[in-house]
């Protein structure tokens, strides 16, 4: 008795994709948080800079008031040394034609404030401004120009930039982990699908073996006796027609059994150097119907018998779908490519992968195993077979076999 073929198990993915999405979201959130924090620190550094300017300006003014006479170069050097930790980098006294200075200025015209006034001006990473002093001899006013470096604000910005770099590195690491998980999950699912397909093929092989044992011998006897009976009956009468119908159905069942056995046949392919163009021309000539063939001579390593089965199947389907049919073969540096196109109805995009599955068919007659057998043969060659929409109309089947 034939045992029922087990139902295919559904390949359910693990929660890997959820983990991948979580890692990606965490990385993006971390990067966004660090970037927002850096922007806030940069905004806050402006306030820190203003506070530093006011503090240094007030300290310099106090030092000037404490002097009984206009500051000398030594006084300015002492002033610079006392406030260097607060960011003071340059101080200069302008009184008439007299100029006294301490420190090294940045840029040109360092003896004058950039804006010509008391408002701070920034250039080359320093802030320069004029500090007003009390009136001196004959009503002249001593002008003091200082340059300071916003060290506190710079330290904040550097820390924020470092934090951003660390956050970006962490986010990149998380995204890299997510990509690795994506590839691993995709590979795992592909392997699971392959194992499931192999399991189904094994089950189908077992069923086919039982069919071959339980059906083929009685079927051959049935067909033989029906043929003898049909030959004995007078032609044109109903009993003769009925006997011939039995023969036709026996032949159809025999073909189904043969297709099943052909589909589950595994065994190593035997590749030899053959003329792929001659193989295509011979296969096309064996099929009734007009087929336009473009087949230059191309030497390639193939199992000629198995590939001929594939080409015959594709051309037969194309002729049944609708002429004119075009069959071509060409070679690239790495692949041999067979193409068979027809002008019949296009294959719906959702069915282009399903048509290569066992028993899937849109025909009223047929087993739905022809393209499944073709795919198995092509895959044994390490190649691929795909169904496409022909730009000229109809369907296009492409077989690519690597060298």
C-alpha cells in the first residue's frame, strides 16, 4: 500500500530579524543622541566663551588699576603669566607712539583690535578686544589690547567631539553586528529551505520507488492487453474506441511514473567537452514546429544528455505557449547561456519562481514536473534557470551554466 506523502513543514525563522532590527535601532538612537548632545555642548560653549571673556577682561582691568604708572613690558609679562591659565595669550599697551607687549599675537595688526573698538572679535581661534583704562598724561588714554584663547569652550567642544566619535564607533559596531546577523540569518533560512527541499525530494523519491514497484508492472500488463484487445476489435466501432482509450490512459500513467522517476534521479552528472551550439540545433530539430535558432559553435563542459532534456523541455513549452519561438546560445567569459523565448502570454511575476516547483502547472494536461526536472539538472551543473518577461512580448527562459 502506498503511504501518504508527508506534508511539507513550514520553515519558521527564528527571532533573528527582531534582534537585527533592535541592534540597528539602538545604533541609530545612540548616534542621534550623541549628535544632539554635541550640538547642545557647542551651543553652551558660546555662553562659556562669553563668561571667560568677561572674567579675563575684568582681571586685566583690575591689574591695570592697581598699577601707579603705565604698565611696562615686565608688568605686561607678569599679567600674562598670572592669567595664562584663564586663556590670556597676548597683551599690548598703546599710548601715543609707545607700544609695549607680552606674548605672541595671532594674525596681522595684532596691536589693534580687529573691529577697531571694544567689542570682542574672533579670528584664528582667539578672541581680541580692547580694555579701556583711566586717562593718563595730557588727557591721552592708554589703550590695552588683549588676546585670549577660549580654553574652557574648546575643552568642551573637544570632549563633545570625542564623545561623538566614540558614539559613532559604537553605532557603527552595532550596525556591523546587525549586518553580520542579517547575513547569518539569511544564510540560515536559505540552508533551512534547502534542507526542507531535500527532505521533500527524499519523500518524493520514496513514493516514486513504491509507485515504480507497485504500478509499473501491472500497468505494463494492462497496456499490453488493452493494445491486443484494440487490435482484435473492428476499426470504427465503439468497443475499439473504448479499448484505445484504455491504452491512452495507460500511456499517460506510464509517462507520469517515468517523469517521477526522472525527477528524483540523483547521481553525479558526467561532463564532457561538447558543442553547445550543435546540441541546441539538434534539440530544436527534434521538436515539431518552427523554431528560430541562433547557435554558434561553442565548446563547453556539459552533461550533454541531461542538458538536452532541459533544452527540449523549454522549447516544447515555448512551442505550446505560442510561436514564433526563438532559441539562442552564447557564452561570456564565465557562463554559457541558453535562452528560449516565445510570443505566448507572459508568466505572472508571482508565478515565475513557482513554475519550477514540482507539480505546479497551469496546463490542463501534464504533470508539472518538466521545469522541476530542468532546474534540478541545471543546479547539478552549478547553474541557474530563471523565467523572465521577454521585452519583445511573451516569456523568456534563461539557463546560465558556469564554466
